C-alpha cells in the first residue's frame, strides 16, 4: 500500500496551504539529487515528496484525496504510478526551491535545469473522456480499451534552433528602475520556451508539426470508483511540438450506469425483495442479484415487511482498500389487490383471529429506527 501523503510531508490533515508548501520545500531540499548524488533512496523520497505536494497543495485535489485516497490519482497508472520524472518536478515546482540551488531551482543531472533555469519542456494538451461502467465492473475492477483521437508528431517533421532565443527558451530584458538597470529573463514568445521552431513539416501536419491519429488506449480502473471520479493515464494526451516536449495526459471521468435491481449508497448496496403473504407466513428461500452473481437467501417463517437482511461484504470494495460494503436486502410483503371469492372468505374469517392481529415485539424496530440504523 502506498505511503500516506500527509506522512510523507510530515504534516497533519488540518495543515494550511502555506504549511504544506513549507514542509515540501524542507523535504525537497533534504532529498535534492544535488545534495545526494547517486543515492537512489533520496531520489525516490524526492519524487514522493513532489507527488504528495502536487496533490495536497491543490485544495480541490486535497479534498478528493481525503475522500477517496490514492486511487483517485493513480488508479490508472498516472502520477503516482511513476508518471512524473525529474523534468516534471522542476518544471512545475522549480520556484519552490528559491535560491537553495543556484537561483533557478534546478538540478544539474537532468534535462538542463541547472543553475540558470534553462530551456522549458513544453507539455502537450490534456484530453478528457468519459467511461461508462456497470455496477459489476465497478465492484470487480476492469480494464477498458478505448479509442482516442490524439495529436502526435507527424513523420518527417524537423525542428531547428529558435533564432530569437538561440535555443535557450528565454530572452533577457533590461529595464530601468529607480534602483538602476535590472536584467530579467522571460519565456521566449517565438518558441514558447521550447528553444525550437519548425524547420520542415509534411503537408498533412498542422502549423506545429502535429496531426491527429486514432489510438487504442488501455485503462486500468480499480474496484470501488464512484460517479464523477477522475483517473489519469499519463502521457496519453496530445503530444507537444519539438524534440524536447512531453505529451499531455488522458483524463478519464467515471460514469456509473444504473443497475436494474441494485441501488448503490457509498460502498453499500440495496436490494428490494418482494414476497407474497403466503411466503412471508410460511417462510421461503429466494434468489437475489449481487455484483458477483446470484445468491440464494433463506427467509424465516413469519418474516415482517420492512425487515432488512444484511449480507456482509457483498457490497462494493472500498476505493481505499478498507474491505467491502454490505448488501442490504429490504423485505416487502406484497399485498394482493384483487381476490377471488374463496380467498376473500379466508381473509374475512381471519379478521378476528389472534394470529392475524398485529402484535409487534420489542425486537421489531419501527420504521424510523430502521432508517437510523441504515444510515449509521
């Protein structure tokens, strides 16, 4: 099981955004590759700290993590599945390091981020799709193969060094201030920080050297996902122009299809079972639906309408790995709306019979008590 993000940064759930940022900076400096050359454990902690900060520093992501745990972000092999490398970390969080490593937040061992900042890695655009899942697929987890139309670099496209920034991705600007002349570096407008522009491109490519192709993408969906949850497949979005770019991500929104007989409430499932008066009086056995197939349950004689039978562990697995919910079977005694003469005479004779006179016991809970128990 993956390590808790709060534990990685050494903060509690009530930590403010500023406290989370401070904790991450401390961890990042402690495990920075420049301070720990060749130390694989330090490099791994450096990546874990960045992963934790990426989620906890965003209030919306933090809320989803608190509710659903790691599976909300890495169930499809995304961020936590090894999708973020050193370039990603420095391109997104380089400002966190401040002047601790040469002023640029950089790291001399990866992608030219040392000291002065260097050329930016352009990232392609993200793609978004919706995937419809049955309750059975949600309960058991599933691998879906979907066709995605994404932008990829065209065959034969070539790039050359940007003439404006000479491949650095930045241009220097000098401004006069009351403190004197100040020099600042800004992203090159010509290449967008990539340091490259198109040299040659085939006729079917767009102005960025990209064309649209259809690709089949495999998405591993963990058990227990919920309606509206978003999974990420790293690197399966649109590709970026240039030889130094990295592709965007495929964001997968979960849509839950309505089941014919089962209703979901969190990790629990509800099933309405209708029985006749005769079955309720004499007892019977019934076959009902579950997310893993049909099961047969026994109903004792004299069972009352409104009784709830709880089948432990027959619900939906917890997305956080805390076991499974239950299947709650609601008993409904069906009262016939029409009777023939013989049936009517039978029930008329039973009107004064003490066995047909309502006499609830203390163990027979009221409707409100059952509702209270159900939600607790």
